[in-house]
């Protein structure tokens, strides 16, 4: 079996679990897990309330507006448009 460098396998996870159990004890681990879950939940709530996705959509819209304005003012494009109109 080929083992890739950096991957954690079964024996390593068992050793880590035993070390955590010895350091914190059986009664403290559920409390730590609850605190970690609560922290993750609060972080998720804060990021959902901050409307980051809506802000990014607004920024993307403004960038597209500026890009289209710049494309309209592009001299080489204006020359191409004028030459196309003359050919018609």
C-alpha cells in the first residue's frame, strides 16, 4: 500500500484520540465539543447576517458597469465600429 506524505491514517487518529482522552479526561471532552460547536454556529450566524454575498454581487455589478463604460470609450473599438459602418 502506498501512503502519501501528509495523510493521517487510522493508527495516527487512534493515537491522537488517546492523547486527547488522557489530557482532558472523559468528562471534559463533551464540554469541549459543545463549546466548539457553539463557536462554529455563532461564526456562521455572524457571516450570514453580514450579507457578504450581497456585497460581492453589488461590487461585481459595479465592476461590470465600469468595464462596459471603458469598452465604449476604447479608441480602437470606436475605429473598428466606424470602419464597419462605412463598409455597410
